[in-house]
């Protein structure tokens, strides 16, 4: 256990240092905020003991800097009598405890030890949860040639930092592949930060990505760290990159070129060392031709390209995927379905999964619930739903154009039909309508379609 003591009064520093050493607790001493910052960058501390009033950078600013930089260790603030108000602000800034001078060094040592223990416990619980989540996570399953090739590519790029573009239909496993690339990379201990570009309102997207400084605009009451910064030392997954508004595309391009960002309202540029992985189920080449996606950005992203074929073009993966899904479902749902009967499996292999692996997962989930026996039988598989859904789309009569209708009516009609066909799934409905998910959501709001 190692503690950082920050106080401009040498006698307090030394007193605490001595007391802690009686308990065999190591400590370093800093005489002001600046040297504390330097020491924090160089050494790992289990807790910090910080004086409120110091010349230069005071204790409050130091705490706020520490929390801003992501230092999570417990902090105890020391203040003199009559500084209670400041002690309250200290707690607000992120200190766990404060103690009023003059204090009993023994009591302070006890409080410190308690806080450090509590923090260790918290870290332990968090890492356990993370491990459990990792267990739950689906591994990248597949033995078809196309999946083998993708696994080869992942292995080849594992010690590089190159930008990757993943394309494939919805539900083919683009996010699975992105996580796999991260897990195989030197940055695997770093964060995997994912942002769904299509899911963030356009006006918030820039600040989500770049962050902002306090006061950058009305409402920016405190500093916000953007996704590029959050992903530092790890991977930034830009999902649904095809939905990136043109106005932002040029800014993203600049980040990829310069490897630096500036927070909104900020003046300082900061280096970005996150690996960038982008994904889309759109035809980006076509979007480039249509002028909806910048060609230069496309080439910046398309350094390594991974195309995931639809499941119906690699049917040999179905049994393996189904087995993996079954195992996970059994664990999650506490069921004891041991397998799939031969003809049920045959039926699965013949099915055209237009929703790809995600559809297979849904069908399996239903089957596990309905399977009375230990094996999933043909009757437990509800493939009709998806098949008829598909034929229905093909058979659906085109919207009548003979009647005079306003453009709005036609749109409303098309939207309601599409949503109905896809059982309210907005992503699918938007795909069918040939518009982005965000445009669909905007239109639902605009036409006040309470769906
Ligand atoms: N090869 C695979 N092995 C195991 N699970 C997979 C595989 N491919 C996909 N899955 C599972 O299928 C589901 C869909 O995968 P994922 O979310 O990665 O698809 P996606 O391509 O990102 O889809 P969308 O375009 O709709 O976002 C997930 O639950 C994922 O765990
Ligand atoms: Mg996805």
C-alpha cells in the first residue's frame, strides 16, 4: 500500500509519513499540486491525502484534475477549522472523506486504511463482473472458408494498429469481428469503445466523439471527454459509419490524418492513439458514387477490409453456431436442452437466414423455450415466421400510384407498412425504405406516427 501526501507544511507531511510508516505503509511527499501531478503520473498510489489550502494549485483544483485524468484512488482532504464549506466542495469534486486540522494521526491512518480496503473490494467486484461478462460474450465461431479467411486476416493484423473497415449485412457479426480484432491486438488491455453513429442524434454526435471544454457552448457546464479520448490505448469502434453526416466526415478524416483531436471549444490539440475500426451494412462504394460519403474518408478507413458474407452463403457454419448459441442459452436460462435433432438441424441448414446470425439466435431462443424434450425438434423451430415475412415482402403489392396522394401520405403509408412488416424493427424498416435509421426516426417524429 502506497499513499501520496500533498501538503505545503513540511511538519504535517513528515508527521503523516512517520505515522504511516509505523503501520508499514509507504508514502511519498509532495509540497504542492504541481509536484503531486508529476508524482501521480510516475507512481501508482492506493490513496492520496491532500491539503486544501496550498499556494499555487490548491487542493480542490488538484482533486478535480485527478478525477478528470481518471485517477480513481480514494482521496482524503485535510482542511483547517472554518473551511467546512470548502470541505463540502471537496466531496463534490470527488474526495471520499475530509478531516479537520489539527487531527489525530492515528485516526487518519485508520480512515485511510478503510478507504483503501473498500476501493480494493470495489475493483475486485468490477473485474469479476467484467470476467463474467467476458465469459458470456460469444466467441467468433465458424469453420467455413470465408470465416477461416477472416480469422487469418485478424491474426495477420494482430500486431499492427491499422484501421479496419468491416462490411456485411445486418446480423452477420460485424461487432463480433471488431471485438475479436481488439482482443487479438496489443491494445487488448485498453478499452473497447463503441459508438453507433446512426443511433446518436446528429446535433450530439460531434460532442460525443470529440468531447468539449467547460463553457464551449450554453449547457456545457463541465468538461466532457469524447469517444476518441476515451478509447485512448484501446479501440474505437465506429459502428454504422455509413450514417455519418457529411459535415462530420471531414472532421473525422482530419483526425485519422493528423492523429490529433481538439475538444469543442478547446485550443489545445491532443494525440489520439486509439485503433479505429469502422463498420457498416451499407454499400459504402455506392454511397461514395452517390456523393453521400467522402471518397477520401472511404480510402482512409478502407485500409484493411473485412467482408462478412451472409449466413446463407456459408451454411456450413450453421451447426456450429447453433451449438454455441444453445450452450449459452442453456446457461443463461437455466434450461437443459442437450441438442438438436438431426432433421431439425437439417431444417436450420436449409433456411435462408435473411437476418443472419441474429435471426438464428432468435429462432434458437424460441426453440429452447418451447422444447419440452431434451432435444430441439423440428416443431420447436418457428422458421415460418421469418420465411413468410420474406415472401410477404416479395408479394406485397406496390403502393398504388393511380390515386392522387400527397407526398406526405405516400411516405406515411410506406413507413407504416415497412414498420408493420418488420414488426417494428426500425433498422430493418429503414433498410427496406432505403433511408438511414436516423432519417426514419426523424420522420416518425415529424409525422407524429405514434408507433
Ligand atoms: N461468428 C459468430 N460467432 C458467434 N456469434 C456470432 C457470430 N456472428 C454473429 N454472432 C452473434 O450474432 C449477433 C449479431 O452479431 P453482431 O451484432 O456482431 O452483428 P452486426 O453485423 O454488427 O449486425 P448489425 O449490422 O445489425 O449491427 C450477436 O449476438 C453475435 O453475438
Ligand atoms: Mg452491429
